[in-house]
């Protein structure tokens, strides 16, 4: 009797596998956590700023933006959520959500109660450590975005943003060595934290500059990223793996 074909790994599993080698039972737990899903239509909110939440969402499919609405109605895009990302962190640590999240495309999310994630520390501590380690990696990206705003030139900000997207999408198998599908309109691209203070026209100008500097080549709606940056490979901060002692955490728990 032929065994049924195994399902492809979920985006979250692919992402965490970059941090720690997942055991089969841990993969099964991850898939079970994401078993209940719901569809979010394009331009609909997944998370609303100022509301109280006791769940996080895993983005299974699609793309979304995290943003903050200021008192005068202006919107600041904070980050792009891609498949495998948690939506709702750190909102669950506060009384109300600090920002909103809206689907850029028709998306699929899996709601996970925060208490369920905390419970993993008792039952599956190594897996819990990998998940919360991924939160630390995301915090590192926000720090880079602050540097973008404060110190990098327009060309450097656009270049860093494109390379960040390339790296994140490659982990998911959604990009090759040189190209990926751009999940943003030019307006959203210009208003993101990574390219903050650029107008839509300015963002377009910076993209043209990057093309002339051989960092990127634009083909219709795809971004072609050159890895020849003046003879040097572009560098982006990579999140290191959790400490080796996390490998023994699950074994001691089983014993």
C-alpha cells in the first residue's frame, strides 16, 4: 500500500527551520496550530489599532502591511507581513493593539490564542524558544528600519528594503537568486518606514538610481536584484540560530 504524499511544509515551518532543526513531532504541532484558518479579503483589516486581542495570527498565504494611523489621519507603514509571519506581536503584550494590519491581497490567516503559545514553554520548550526567537529577529528588522530613516540615503534605504524582501522571500521559496514579485504599490512602497520621507515620485526616482547603479533591474512588476554591488556582495543582517542548549530542552522535557 502506497503511503499518502506528505504535505508541503507551511511557510512558518520553513521560516523556523532556518533557526533550528525541527523534529517531526514539532512540525506536526506547528501544522496543528495552523489548522483552523480563515480568509481575509484584499484591503480588509486583520488587526485594528486600539482594539484588544488575545490571539495572534499566522499569515499562511498572501501579504499584508503593518501600519500606524496618526492623530491627523496620516498613515505610516511599519513593515510588510509575508507568509510565515506572526501578526499581532507585540499587541498581545499590551492592553490594546499598537498598530493595524491590512491584507494587501486576498490572504489566509490562522488565529492562535496567545495562551496556547505560552503553553508551549511547558510542553514543547524548544519549539516555543524557536517561535519567540523569531520575534527577536523581527525586532532586529525594526532596528534596521530606524537606521534607514535616521542615517541612510534614499538610495541606500531603497536598496536595503529590496534586499530585505529578497532574503525573506527566498526562505519561503518565493524568490530566486535575483528576483521576486513586488507585493507593494509604488505609493505604499514610498510610505513605508524603510523608505520614509520619500514621495511616490521620489521612490520611483530612487529605483531608477538603483537600476543605474546595477543594484536592481525592473521588469514589469518584478524586481530583479543584482548581486554584483560594485564587486561586493550585499550584506543584510541575518538572525543567528538559537543557542545549542535549546536542542536539549525537548529531550529533558520528554525524560
